[in-house]
């Protein structure tokens, strides 16, 4: 796909040399003016203060694949052992819902909220060492194959959606909430769906973007205020901006090869934060792999949707 492009040399700065194994899910808290993020493999939820350069960490009991900020101020965490509602500063922890997969072979991977406050979550085949070759009837899809996407509305059970992915990533919605995007990382494809904001129904899937092996794999994503889709290309060392018609509009090169997700933040939502992974990377070649980076790409982003665990104020 990346045959016609121009590079945009936005100044990229390292804001936190986190050294994360798999840094993921940067999410700006408008209420706190802080950046939340996770490390999947050294399971913890982090809160980074860009002004002070300080990072606060809450260790999780198992791998954390995604999370959402809640309207109440709590955290909805997608842990390997299930969804949990966490009150970080009060110490509350409550398990939610039955798992849609066998936790010995699968875990949650990437989650985002839509504009109605439903939490969308995918799964990934990621067997524990002791479970290699094991599979129960409740496992999400064939071993190594596509697993269904689910969504959660407050007070309800997880519901399957008409979409699946081998490794779900790149969830995002157009500004008018009529299109949902979903990346399947191993197939290097981003799919667009017609989206019904009232019911959450998906329809009319079509290819939005596809990348060649040399480009890297589409991982996490963000949407800007103009409706352009920003994709982190894992293994490609760059962020690309894709127009609503699927054309590459811009790319920003990074000093690390494995960016995982991007998110707009700061008070004006004109900064783009990027998490990264250090797994399998030489620290000599990439000393800041696993760090968090920031640039000012010249376009405004959008505030993240919150999980609707209470009515809007």
C-alpha cells in the first residue's frame, strides 16, 4: 500500500524511557491531564504526568490486554482472567462477566469505547507455556485463527459482534460514528464497517487499508478531528495517517521499530503520544525501545470515549 506517500518530519521526542516489554493503550485522561498506558507482559497500569515526567504504576494480577477509563473515574481492565472494574485510589476490585475464551490459550487484546460508552474488546491466541496444545470448547475460535470481537454495555453480558480478527487491533470510529475500523495485525489489513451507533451493529465490511510485509503490521490506531486514521506500524518504525478514502496522507518516522499504538492528548489534543515495545529488540540498536514518544503533527485529535458505568453528567 505504501507506494505513494510523503514523509512528515514532525519532531519526535522521547517523553518517558519506560523500557516496556509491550507498552500499549495510551489513553489521555481529560479529567486528570495525565496519560494512562499499560505494559502487557510486565502487567501493570501506568499513569504518566507529562509535565512532571513522573510515572505511577499499579501492578495487575495477570496480563492486561486493554483498559478503558470510566465515567465514574474507575478503570475497566481487560485482564487475562477476565474483565474487572478497578478503583485505583480506593483499592476496589470487582470481577465482571464470564470469559468468552479459555484463559489458558487466549487473552484479551485491545479494547476501545464507542461514543455510547460500550467497551469493545478483541482476543488473541497466546497460550501459556503449560497450556501449549491445550484447547477447550470455550476457546475463542480455532487455535491461531480468528476470534470474535465482543462488546460490553454497563450491566450487561459480553455480546459477540459481527467481526473477528486473529489479533484484534486498531479499533477506532469516524467522527460521525457511522464507520468502525478494525485492524487484524497478522493479515496486515484494516477493515471498515458500517456502524449503527444506537445498536452497535456492524455491517458491510470492506478493506480500508492493506500493508506489505516491508511496511510493518497495523497495530493500535487513533482518529483525528478531520476523520483521518492514524495507524502504528509494528515492525515498520512509523505512524501513518490514512485518509477516509484509504490513501496514505502522511507518515511520521520513529526512533524505534515497534510502535504499538498512538493517541492524541495534552490540553489541546494536538500532541500525538506513541507507545512501543522492546520485546525481541536489541537495546544496543534501539536503546529507547519500549519508551513513550510524543510529537505535534499539526492536526487536532479527539478526546477518548469513556465507559458508560454511569449516566453522562
